[in-house]
């Protein structure tokens, strides 16, 4: 099992820190925007842009010692580190409670920063089996 303390698992996403959060955003959420960063509200195919953890500060995605908002999420107004991924890159994203994920399932945007199983316009595939999850859960994915 890969380390789930980092969003980027394999590949080299294009990273920028030009935007500020318009709401609380957890590293690993799909995001949209350039200067104003919000959870991705589009469904189906969307850009493969994720909020990243502040690894340069030694922080992981589940670290409660974050310098922003005292938790593992960016607060509204915080500068957000965003990574844009290419096909074949691997990352950690989140799926919602109630999802039933099996390795190699196709995934698409749920419209709230999370991924869900879907074959209409997939952007990623699951790299592990979770089964039915009862809470929002980190999932290793490969972008298509």
C-alpha cells in the first residue's frame, strides 16, 4: 500500500499557488479556479486539478498540525497549493461515504470535490479496493 500522507504518488503535476480558497478545502479534493479556488462543482469530466498538502512544511494530508486553519484543510482566504495532473499520474483523492469501490473501477467527479464511481466521463481509475466506505475515504487513483 502506498503512503497516503501525500497527494502525489507518481508523476510530476504542474503546481501553482496563485489562488486563495473561497471555502474550506481538504488536500486531495478536486478543485477549480485559478485566483479563486473552490471545490470542483462540475460532474463527469473535469480538469484533473487537486488541492495538495504543504509537503514543504513537512505536513501530510491527515496532519492536524497544519499551519492553515489548525487542521488538514485550507480555510477560506488561505493560499492553496494546486497540482494539475496528466494521464498516467497517480494520486490520492477522496470518495464519499457510501461508495463501493473495487480496484480498476472508473471514477468521475461527484460535484463536491470528491470522486464517485462512473463510466460516463471518467477521469481516473481506482488503484485499490475499498469495498463500501462508511466515511469520506482516501483512495489511490491513476488519472486517465
